[in-house]
């Protein structure tokens, strides 16, 4: 993964490029309504919104941020996770989204350490997904 980034810059840069920071972004979409038929509720998808559906809303956005710590996350930086609910698309389908952004220092380290940091960032994002999303909720990429 890191080698692909280095190769990308190597082919395009007119001078040596030294990255200072890196970011991993995961976005998952969950189909909620198709052709006017409700397929599932936000509580079916996200563990943390079970009680919020009693409120009437057109849009929902929940954000969570925290600092990453080397002892807990094998990485320093920060993570931001946002759940947005019931956003209509042009196709008439309604989806909810989970986006996780992991940001960390990428400067002045060798390729092996940078690769380790990317892998640690992926683990953080996967852990958040596993914590927030019900196991039987399929992202839109897995829809029939």
C-alpha cells in the first residue's frame, strides 16, 4: 500500500515529495428505502441509534472524534466518524452512511514504518465499523 503511494509521487513529482500527514477514509452506504419501500431502520444498521428513531427528523448526522494514542491504537493522530441518515439519492433510493476518517503523522519515517501506520489506521477504522454496525447489516455494495 505505501509503495503504491511512493510510486504515485515518484511518477508525478518534479522534486522529492516528503509526506507530512496521511489520511485513511472509509465510507460505507446502507440501503434503507428502495422504490418507496422501507427496507430497514437506522436501528437495524447502527447499534448506537436504537432510541433516536422516536424523534421525527428528515436528516440525522452524528459525529464522533477522538485522539489516537500509541498505547491503545498503535498510532497517534485522530479519528472522526460520522453517521448520516436518510439521505435521498437521485435514483429514488434512500441510504444512510458511515464515514470514518483516520489521520496520522506520516513525516520523516521509512517505508516500513509508514506501512505499519497505514495498517494500524485500517485496524482502527475496521474496529469502529465493527463496533457501530450491526453484524447482519449489509453495506450497499453487498446488496442483491
